[in-house]
C-alpha cells in the first residue's frame, strides 16, 4: 500500500483529500498542529461513517523544523494542502507569509531527504491572476506581488509556490522529486461531516443566516471541493501531470450575487442579492481588515 503524507488534513480541502485518498487505496499520514486537531479529524470521519484503518497522524507545525523528516519517512508521496487562508489582511504580512513560504520549504526539504517521489502542492488561481484587472489567465501567468491591489493572501500563495518550483528546479542531477501544483478558484461545496471550517464556508454560512445584507461586487471562478480533492489524488500518479500547474475552476466567473440567488432559488430565506456599492467597500476598508483584503 502506497503512503501519502497529507499536510493540513484538518482543513476544509484536506479532509476531502483524505477521504479520496483512502477511498483510492492509499494509506494516509496526516499532519496536525496538535492532538486536538487530530481528534477533530477523527470525529469528522466518525460522523461521516468513514473507515480510518489506514489513517495515521503526525504532529508537525509549519513554523518549526521539528518532526517533518520523521513525518515524511516511508511516504511515497506528499500532498501539501496546509497554508494559512484568511480574507482579512493580517496586521503583519509575516503572520501569513512565513508559514506559507517557510512551511512549504520545510515540507519540500523533508520530502527530498526521505526519497518522496512526487509532491502535489495546493496553490490557487490567485497565484496566477491576483494582479490582473481584466482578461484571461493561463498556467504560464504569475501574480505580480509588487502590484498595489495584491492582498497578503495572494502574495502568500504566489511566493510559496515560486519557492517550491525554485526548490524543484534547483535539485541536483541525481534528485528526482516531481511536483504538480493545483490551482483552485473559489472552493465551495459540502463540508465533511457538516463541520463548518474555513473562510469560504464561513461566507456561505453568513449568507444563509441572513447576516450579509449586501454582497461584494466580486466575481471569481469557482469549483466544488470534491472535484478539487479528486484532482489532487489524480495528480499524484498521472505521469503526464508532472511539472504542471493545473487550474481547478469553472471557466466562467460567478459573482457572490449569483451564489446568493442560487441559495434563494433552493428555498433559503437568508441570502441577499443586493450588491454593495464599490465606494462602500472602500470606505469599510479604512476600518476593517477583511474589507481591505477584498480590495487587495
């Protein structure tokens, strides 16, 4: 049985990836920051009536070197989904950049030291189009992190992915780690076992509860979390995927007003389709870090 080290297993995408990996016959070793996170994962799998016979855990923190090489030892693959995600810009950029960039390199070094075959890294479309105003983007595009309207989250995903590709490209002639990066758009869909976690689900939860009287005038390509997880698993072993940046999103951007309308059509009373004027979001950004994060 091939073994996969899955970082960030307790996250929204990580939980779905764990389920897909186990269903596909892999043994999964999930990394968590502490024992409480491990129990959260076990509780989620128990609620969903999922078999955990081939699921183990290792405690490791993206901000520490401790434990990563032990975690990767004996693993054939690494699936690196762990990375901080928040709409709000942090008070200090390093709060998000350090675990994203330095944490990714810790995982890469551990994989190299233990003979891992391939790494699948969860990036984002914002690493491709975060600095774009209009037009289309492709896997050849990179976000300009020096652009004015690029948020800290966009910077973190771009810089972490660049660091990972630089690491792969800088291997010696005898090194053989392959990498595939997956670039989801806005990730939505059912949480595993009904556990509301993560920023994207929190937005939907607030809409359903009627706590968002207006929605931002924003449209993004979206994707179902189950498709994202399936794509991660397929990227582990497909030989032709090596070295590629793969976009996981619909080719038509969807606005939050569209999302609200879908929910209303499904019978939910809480969602509002009223669009917040741009000037209001910019005014809020002067006082609210989440609003500022929407602007960049």
